[in-house]
C-alpha cells in the first residue's frame, strides 16, 4: 500500500461476491448489492498484449498489478505480458481469489496477493474455498494472503483457513466502499487482529479518491 503502480484489470470472475467493489467486471445479471446488470459489451474489450505492455511501460512506474475479476482464469494469456514486463525491469503482482491453481511458469515471475472469500461474500464454500489452489499459492515464495473482514467475528473463520492451509503472511482488510464504513470496521478489527499477530491494512484508494472508478 502506498507504492506507485499501474493496474491492469481483467474481466470475468468465477465467483459472485455480493459486496464486490468491481461488479462491472463480471456482474451481467445484477447479482451484487447494487442490483445493476452491467453490459459486457460496454465494460470489456479485447486488446493485443503488446499494446497493453507498451501502455503500462509508458506509465514509468516500478510495479504492475494485475487484478480482476479473476486474473488466473486467463493465466495462459497473461504469461507473455508478464514475461515482457519482467524483462523491462518491472515487479509484477497478481491479485487472485485463490480458487485457481497457478501455472508454475507464471508463478516464477510474479508475487501473488491471494484473497480467499469468507462466508459473508455470499458464495457457497465449495466455490470460494479450493484447497489445492490455496496450498499451491501458499507454497509460492512471497505470496501474501489478504482477508476482507467486516467484524471481529470473521476472524475465527480466517484463523481456521490459516491453520488448515498453513498460510504464513496474513493481512486483514476491512470491507467497505466509503471512508466511514472503513473507519467503523477498522475500529472493530484493530485490536483483535494485532492480538493474533496478523497484519492490518486499510484501502488507501478509498481514502484518496472514494469509490471512483479508474480509467
């Protein structure tokens, strides 16, 4: 958090979290809290990877973050982009919901920010918790696991996953799309998160720009 970077946001997701803050990447039927059914023809576009690569390099930042949607649904397409960006001296991070086993070749080039979804996401456990994927991602050096929590009660669920899948780097982030919501959650989460020896983070982009979409 706070490091200069550029984001690549991919469309499509194999989950449908009710509180998702980027429903325009996947919610074509209005399942989310907003109830808005987005039009994929307006929200998504196919761009050749050299064009994406050149635009990212032009930003002149050290870090590229690939987000979604669920980026690992397209990992074979991501590989040449990631390879070229690494060759140009960039660090690469991929944000994933932890349900897809990463390709070993891709895993050698990136750092994974893994965000397994909890019960309050609304998805059934069989969809949002995929053991073989979590084990594989936890084994990649540098992987960090970020859990979006609403209240202190969510931390027991996090603890069970951390123990079951031998997760090392644990971060807790409050769920919220406004500064007031983040502040309320942080007030509840702060002390119990630190007491467990975990890391606590907020959502800096909400503090700086609110819930405004990027370009």
